[in-house]
C-alpha cells in the first residue's frame, strides 16, 4: 500500500486490523499521540485529505492512496502554521500531550466553527489547562510576552518547549523506537481476593517469540510500596512484584515478554491459573469490624501497617481542649452547632499520557529506564532495593511527562521492565492502556468525613472535630500520608481552642487508592467547609465574614491533631486579601446572566483552603549550573516537567539571578545522570524546592565569576557586575572566554535545598450558580479564585495552573466518578463512560492574586499547583445549598443527587 504522510510517500502494509494511529507511529510519526485508543480524547487527531479524524479509530488501510497530515506536517521548513504560533503566544498548553491533536483539529476551523468551540472542540480533551488558554489560542489572544532584556521573573514568557510542543516534536516517554524492542503484557486477576494454588505457564513459554514469563516463582520476593516518598518508610511495605495472594480484580499475576505486544497478549491468554477463592470485603466501614476478612493479616511489624488484623493501614487520633464542652458552651451562650456526614468518591487522574516505561542496557552495561514518572530518583532507589543493584548500576530519566497530578508518584511499570531487561538483555517496553488506568492504576481515596462544629453568638468557633474513614483499597500506598495531610491544613486553617481529629485508612478489596492532587485535603475540606457554611447560616453571619473571624492569622499556632512545633511557618500571609478579593469579585458581578423561569434559583457560595507549600519530612534537591565560554548556562535539575511549568520558572530564576536572557539557558532535567539528587515533582515542590536550590547555585556562580573577574581586572568585587556578556569591572568588560580560561572553558557550581522550613499558601474560591429545581441541573454563572502565591513568577502560567486545578475540581464536584459494582468490578473503564470536563462544561474562572512576598520561597514565590483544586467542591456545594436550601452531602453533585436533595 502507498501512503502520503506530510508530503512524503510511505510504502508499507499495515497489520491486519491495525489502526492508523499505531501504523503512523510504527513509521516513526511519534507526534501522533495515544490518549485513549477509543476515539474519546482527540490526542491522535490527523488530517486525511484535509479532514480532521481520530486516527485511533480509523483502519490504516482506509488511508491508502490518501493524503495524511500530522501536526508536524502543518509547519513549513521556514515557519510555524498560524494555529501553532497562536498556541505558543496564548500559552495554550501545560503538559502539552493533547496539544498536537488540538492544533490539528483547530487548523481546519472556519470562522463559524471558531465561534462555537463548545460544539466543535468537544472531541478534544485537555486535563491540564482548564480550556481558557486553548480558547484564547484559537481566538488569537496573546497572553505571553517576548523574553527581551531585564529580569525574567514576574513576566509571562512562553514555555521554552513551545515550538516543539505545537509541532509534536517534543518527545514523551513512548516517543522513540529501539531496535530489538520486546513488549510486556500482564495476566490480571479476575477475582477480588484469592490465593494462587498453581500457575501453568508451559504453553506460553513454548510459543515462538516469547522470551520470558514471570510469576511469583521467578521474580524478587522483596516487599515494597508502589508509593514513592523521600522517606520510603512513610508507606507500608505490603506489595511484591507477583504475589501468591491477589487482593483486587486486575492485580498482576504474571507477565509475558515477547517480540510483539499482540504475541505477549496471546501468550497471557495461554497461562492457566488455579485460584482458591477467599472472602472479600468492599465496604470500608465493614472492613475494620472484628471478623471481617483480612487482606494483610500475615504481615509483620516490618511492613508498618497500623493494625493488619483489623485492616487498618494507618490511623490518627488527637486534638486539643474538649470538643463536647466547646459545643455545650456555644449552645448555652445562644450560639449554634452543626454535625454532618460527607462522602467523596473515587476519581481517576486521567492524565492523557498513560503510564509507560522503556528499558535497555547502555554501552556501559547499565540498566537505563525511560519512564513517565514524577520521581526519577525515588524510582531508581527503589529499583535498586528490589533488584539488589547499586545506584551506579541504573539510570532513570523522563522525557516530557504527559500529566501526573500525583498519579505518577508511583512505581507501576518500571519494575516489570527492569526485571525483563535483566533477564533478556533486550530493550523492553510496557505501556498501560486507558482501561488499565481505570482498573489497575491507583485513584483518589474515597473518604467518609464526619464534621461537628460549634460557635458562639459572636460567630467565634468554640469546637471543631472531624472523624474520617479513608478507603485505601487493596494496598496501602500513600494512604498514611493522604490521611495525615488531609486531616492537617483542612482543620489547621481555623482558630479554635477545642479541636479533635480521629481518622483511619483501611484496606478493602477495591482498587488501590493513591496520591491525587490536593493529597487528601480536597476530600476533608469538602466536609469541613460545608459544615462551616451551615454553621454561618445558622448564626445568620455572612460566610465571608464568618471566615474572617475564625481563620488563623500570623502569630497563631498551627493546630490539628496536635500543636505543630515543626518547620511550618508563616513565610507570608495573604488569606485576608484572598477573602476580600473573592468577595469583591462576587459583589461586582459578571459572568453569565441567570436563566429565567420559576424553576431556576440562584445562590452564592465560597470556601477557603490552606496548604503547606512543601511536603513534610524533607524534600531535597541538588542542582548544578555550568557556564561556558560563550555565556551559555546549562542547568542540571532532577525535577520533572509534566505541565507544572517548572522548566519555564527555572529558566526565569536562572536568567534573572545571572543577569542574562532566557535564550542563554539550557535545561537538562529529570535525569539521574544530570543532577546529584531530587526527591521529585510532587507537593508543588518543583518551584519552591528545586527553584530555591537553583537560586542558591546561581548566587554561588555569580559570586565566583565576579571574584574571578575582580582578580583579572584588579578591580574590587563591589565594583564588578555580572551581565549578559561577562563581568563588567569599572570600565572593563571581562568576557566569558577570558573569565573561564583558567578553568578550561567552563565553570560548574552546585546548589542544594532540603525543603525546610515550609511556608503556607492560601486559596479562596467563590461561585454564583443557578439550580434548576425541576431537573437538578447546576449552571455556574460566575467562578472566582483568589490565590496567595507569593511573588508570581510567571503570571500567565500560574493563572493556567489555577484554572486547570479549578476545572479538574469541577470534574470531581459535578461529573467524575469511578463506578464499582458491589464486588470490586470497575464499571468505568473508558473515557466515554467517565465524564471528564469538556470545554462546553466549564466556565471561565476569574483569577486574582494576593500581594505577598514569601520570605521562604525562591524570590518570594510559593507553590501553586495542587492548592487551587481544594476549595472548589465545597464552594460549589455551598452555592447550591444557598440557592436551594438543601445540601448534597455526596460527590459528585450530579443532577440526580441535586434533584433528590430537593425532594427531601
């Protein structure tokens, strides 16, 4: 068959049944991405004879003798396509994985189609941006500025990767081909709880082209956690690569390594497994009862499980004062008290790039792991532990990562690939399908949150207590940290003498839960902020004013289950400004007009959120900067870029501190060979930890260059100044070549940071909504978020982080729910059965920044990637309640649940 792709002829015959997407990638067109392989997300969009199609659902043979254009083919050798240029100018991407498909789709739009984006862009999904920047790009709005001269920090300069993102040439994990590549496929358990009595792999092993079959019989028996943290002891060691007991449907039982993926999958079907079924428990309330089936009852103290005999992974109990007395005193004085129970659901991260790893041996014999992870150094260290390797034996690195949101703070594919490379000596790849993401990748922890709160007639809190039950699923990865963090700042943000926290995370035979944006705060805040609004309503106090009277202010101690005597500080404080900014925006009005008709009721709601800007218990980064004789600065950082924008910010920090322009900055990142160490990109630490380490390195490098120039010129250091062409000492310019001559043409300086002390950031969200009392439909008329981000390093980029967090939270609040039947079967297995927000679903959010300068963060900045998510669901719930007079206590607040609440 003959194919014309981007003007070039390909003579090739597709495999029987092969879709166009995989055929194009087989022919090195890696700009065509895989997000779903079901026609749901649009990441694979190409043009066939000028018409945009999803290549994952088009049989390859249908493109025979037709012209195919990918995103790379839109650009000419001399210039970008106008749509590509507009996406750069508008900052119309974050992780960028969806961008190739977005650009191809919108390149065909007529003016009429551009005027109706909700209809015409519904086939393209984005999980990062919140769509406003994409809409701006399509409309030709310019949100960025040319770098130019002067300090780079504080300006909306475009992402350095922009031209590669919009042409599809920026590589993601699986965007490479290697000679002799083998493929991995997995046998998954069909049972929620069973013991493996026997596995027969003989038929699979006998197949021509099968190179290895792995089970519990020939794989490491080392226990570990898939969760990755700086201190690996934070998570229970309750997992082995292949266990003799399966604890959820989909758990890996065996792996086949073969010449092709199709062959590996075929061999998996030939493996016979004999299971002894075991009793299972799916309700977290029942799981901790005496007599309930235990999932890890055989584990000892070294696994660090709080009480394996009662399925309790972790628990937290503590407080200050006397909560019942606080409630009684409030009621006796004429105040009010409220109690309620709130329930949050499972949510999928739905990063458009699925988990995937490619591994091989390099020419030195080392294992090289190219993987989609937020934590390359932590992955390296745990692989060393599992396989008995030394850090020098293995290199782990990422290409650009196509979204994470905490989901790639796990070790899910790297261990299989490492084992296969060690055994076969060949390159091996293992890539999750979209269904794998729903059925075996960890999700957000569902939680039951009970809240009791009381306040006197003056509106001052006298009691606040929470009781939280978290469903860990079959394994405890991240469950202790999510539990402790979720019960932290959600309670700490309020000043109250009587506080109580009781919380447990328990095992069930459901899909494992894990790290998700907000790390537990979004779940607990849904209950706490809803209760606070109910309390304010009982007292007849405006919700903004109620928060002003009760939130912590500098000088207050941080208290949740205990008094925090650690490293948490008020590096700056902008919560008061955020409350004012959000309230003022609602009072000004704006947004959409309210629908007319007697069935529509309107209401306003708000919620506050606080978050520590850095994860606790240490978060380390070691960076390096090398300057050469041409004045080019090469930065070596271990942190990863997955849409968090750290690459842009790091270039801005270095350029500003080194008095140069960003085009002289080269960044090598997320590679264990390019930096000494980095804990990883989670907890929004890329800016405030790696950025601080980078700033320190820049200071040291600047001092060394000034000192060297001072010696060469005979001028005092105080009269020397670093600039874009070298160091000016008095009237003399000491250029980089002269400056670096004694060092052999380059100079390298290190910088490091341990993530302490930690500051706090704040977010306030507010909504005006209309609710249809006949149908339960909720229309968002106005959406506002005010953020205390310290010095905003890149305003457009930070705005995009906030908008993306808001839209992801709106998905949680209104649409998204991973549905299980009563026996642990996942019913939501593809995107079309899981309502990710589309451009038609979400409003534009007004974003306002408090004016603060943080004394802890680099150049006064705070982190702002996770925190925007947290106040959204309770703010929306409060607005719905104010509109209707009834409260929905369960997420998502879909029309059915809203309508049912109105019938009570």
